């Protein structure tokens, strides 16, 4: 009898725990759903295609209204048409389109002011605009680094600075949010993508510092570090060096389902991270593992990256031209050392 009673008590305990767990999960799901369906105003940069469009669809389906910006107005109109066809938005009035080049701080300011004038507020700012420069460092000109920094870092900085006063001093009970779409390339230095890597490292640092300064002021900052995603962005990347070989390895990595995550899945992760007020998320197991390994074993990570660069990635081009230029410079220096007549040319500065 005692044994039967004990079994009944154990079964009752398991059932109670199961019901409690189920209710807890239901409550979490309900809270998440209600938090994500609050009719927020969400501003997404780079919102005309790829991850930006996928995020627009995900937030719109939760009942949020959108401000989408990109440089090309025709692409923005196509994006709005896509959202309507997919029944993510009820009417065109729920999506405000503002073309802008956010590398210009004045255009970033105008973007935010136009959004505020139209909707009355901004609740979520998603800094998603970005470009990719792919190729070995020997073949990357200075302009490639400048372009990457201007779009991947300074555009986010300009938009954040323009929006921050409105996010801080808004008459809303719920916290505002800033989402910075960074990359695992902002945690791990990926060979043949140094302009991109440098700009994303800068954005990760800025985003983490922004979170530390703004969380207690009611603005949640989420740093998003995806791994490879099937965004279609590889078709818009700038390739240097042996362009065909560089495009081949990059396209393969960016389009393989097992390696790269779909934009819809990534957008869903980001939506839930904003709803929960997460400080940082890494999308894809590979990105999580790479970031953890770089933090715990930085030297080993760099050696592995070096091996990949040496044995997997294409070699730089233009080596003969560089050798010829080095020989020319050395010849000039030898002439100066021996006291031979030497004259400066337009390409040879007087020291």
C-alpha cells in the first residue's frame, strides 16, 4: 500500500512539474507575442533587399509599422510591393520609404526627422546597411577600406546619433531599441575580407559600448553577429585580385544551405532578440563557435585563419608589378647612397 502511494505521489509530482513547465512556456510565448505586436515604429536601414527586407517582413507581421531606407528608391518601392504581396502589411501607409545615403550625416538627420514627422516617433532603429569588399590585402586599395568604414560603420553612427535624442526622450512606457547588424567578422578576422572586417570590428565595439551607456536610460542595444547568410548580398560584393576565383569561393560559402542560414531564419532570431532585450546574439552554430574560439584561443584562431589563407583562398595578383616597383625604389635608394646624381620626379618625393 505504501509503495502504491509513493508511486502515485511521484506520478503526481511529475504531472505537476509538466503542467507547470507547459504553463511557463505558454506564458513566455504569450508575453513574447504581445511584446512583439505593439504597433511599434521600426526604422530599418538597407531595408530594400536581403536581410533588411526579411526583417521588415517579420516585424510587419507582428503588427509594427515600418520606415525603410536605402539608396535606390526603385528598390524600396519593389520592397514595399513585396511586403504587400506577402500580406505582411495591410496598406502602403504602413510603410514609409525614404531614399538616403547614410554615409552623409545630413541625410541621416533628414531621414530621422522625416520619420518622426510622419509617424510621431521611432521605437526601434535597425542599422543594417552594409557593403562587402572581398580580396587579398595586397590587392585592396585604400578606397576599399574607406568605403567599407563609411557604409558599415559611419552610416550606423550617423543614423544612431540622429535618432538617439528621440529614442531617449520619448513618451513611451516600453523601452526603445537599437539593433546593430554586425557580423562574426566583427569578432574573428576573416582573410580576404579585411575592409569588411575592420569596419565590423569597429561597429561591434561601438554597439557594445552603446549598450553599456544606454541600457539604464531605457534604450536596449542589441549587437547581432550573424555567420554566413543566404541574403543574395554576394551578388553585390566588390571583388579584388583574381575576381573569378574570389567570387567562386565566396559565392559557394554564401549560398550553401548547411553553411549559410536563410534570411528568414536570421530575421526571426533578430525579432525575438529585440523582444527579449538581448544584448548580443550570434546566428548560426559556426558563428557561435568561431567567436568563442577567438575569445578563448586567439592565437590558435589566427593560425587556422592563416592556414586557410595559404592553402584554400586564391593568391593575390600583381606580384610582378609590385616586385618591379620595389626594385625601382631600391635602385633609387642605392643611387642616393653612392652619391650618384639623383633627381626627384613626380612619383619620387624629396626627403
